[in-house]
C-alpha cells in the first residue's frame, strides 16, 4: 500500500526556495535518493509562515529506507534552512 508523507517546514516557502537556489547541491543530494526509493514529489501547500511538501512512496518500508539513506543530506538541508522539519506518514486509500 502506498503512503503519503507530509513534511512541514516552519518557514516561508519563498525563503526556502531562495536558499535552495543559492545552494542547489542541497536538494541535489536528496532528490535522487527520493527517486531511488520510489518516491514522488507531488505538491506543496503554503501556510502562514510554513509550508508542507507532499511526497508519495510505494510503502512505509520504502520511505524508511529513503530516510535511512538520505538522513545526512536531509540534516545538511535543514541546517542550511535553519529549521527542522516534521514528517508524518499516512496510508493511501484510492477511491473510485
């Protein structure tokens, strides 16, 4: 069963985008691992002083494998942003 992972960052999306634009290696280290483990970046929701990215993975195990391999790159990404993200994993049920 696939899972939806929400990753919330307590900062403005445009500020995060500016930092990533100045340091493209930050996501350059994460995205290939996301794809390696079957993950797909789906969309981003913007909030007041925060944003949430929505990623889909084939399973909880696939997401756990991604996190285990990508954690050093995620830590570097968050250090550059100056914030820590929170993630939540939920099972996806297809309707219709």
